[in-house]
C-alpha cells in the first residue's frame, strides 16, 4: 500500500535486473556490485548459490557456470551500498585525532609557517642552505663574544665601506694629542700637578675617537677601541733671572691609580735672563679596556720658582 509521511534515509540502494529469452552465460549489469554476496540471483524462481556465478568489471558482468536456455527467466537483485557522507564541523578536529607523522609537506600551504610556530633555538645550521643568508638578514652589529673567533678563509676578500675601528684600517683612528703653550705654573716645588684637559689655553690637535674628558681631566678609552696603546706626556719650563731646576717627574695614572713613574734629571741654572728646560715622560705601553681612563701628572724639583710654560699629552693605539 502507498506510504505517506517521512521516508527513512537509507545507506544502501536496491537495484534490479531481469532477462528472458537469453542463451548466454554472461550478463552485464547497470551498476557495480561490491561482491557476489551483494547479489541475489534467481533463475526460474530458484536462488543461485555463490558458486554458480562469478562477477567482474565495472559495471559488473555476471558469468554463470552454465548458459541460460531460451525459456529461462533470470532476475538479479543488487544491494548497492552507497555509503554515507558526514561533514565534520569546523574547529572539531583536535591534535589527538591526527596520527603521528601523518601531516606531509603537501598538506601545508605555502608561506603559512610563521615565526610564532617555531620554538626558540630550534633552527639548526643544517637547516640553512649554503649561501642563503644575505646582509639584509644580519643585525647592524655582529658581536663575537669573548672566547669565540671569526675565521676568514685564505683567499677571501674583506671590503670595508664604512669606518674601520681596530680592524682593517689604521690604528690612528684612536690617536690623541693635546698641548698647552705658555703661562702654566706648577702647584709648588715637587708637588704633582694634574694636567688640565681642555682648559682655555690648551690646543687639541686631534682626538679621533673622542676620548678626552674635559670635566674630569682625563682620556677615556672609547667603546670599540680596547687594545695596547703607546702613551706619553711632557712639560717644559723657563727660568727668569738665574733660576735653578734639578729635575722633573711624570706619573701616568690608570683608572685613578699610579701606573708608570718617570723621572727626568736635568740640573740647569743661568744667571742672566732665561733658562729653558724640557722634560719627556714615556712613551709607555699601556693596555686599555673599554672605559679605562688615563690621567697625566707632572712635578718639578726646583730651587727657585720656574715659569712653567706648557705641557703635552699624547697616545695612539698599537693593536
């Protein structure tokens, strides 16, 4: 009888094929049967066992073990499993549903792995192809930490388009010279006087690394200029009306402590108008780290007060 109402959705489709008047053993269906068990074959109302026929091909062709006679009636009922399609809801697949090592590179869209998906310190050297790091990928400053080294292979060429600092260029980049001419007096007999950096009458001839500190009267080793320096200083004086000088001492201070003492003996005296005395202290080799500072002191041993005319302080980086 007819059925009215809602029809249940089935996961299978029932097919039917019939033939009469045939004398053939092979018969082609209009569908593909998944197996012999998916077919019910009757000849003249008698169900045929699985061994009475075979199936093959797409669509399926039935081959009977014996050909039909003209009066035979054959009916084939097929249960064709059409399956069921399930649509997975969005955001419903979690990590546990994916088998280990199941995601291949073809499943990853181009340009979709961002830096946030890569753990810190996980990209090894082996993952970087040769000649693939360009200058644009390097920081403006490359710091080679203490204890490490940068090796440049034989035959390599270094091109410097900027300012060289302690490498690939002249060490005069850290040179300095300042002098004071005339009218300078010591604090007293054999009293060490610190030379005034940047005072009004001094002349700064050069300070390529900008190390002079006028406020604290010193020269400070700038960042990037650590190394071995040749440093010296000197003084000269003039006596009027027969003054006498026995000698002079110079002291080089490093970071507030005496580093090198130099004593220059030169007794002089002249009973007429003027006598000139010159004293050089150094040069001395000094090892400086970044931030180390140098100060210059002079003391005169005199019998009568000289007119201490001037001084000089200088240095340059060797290595």
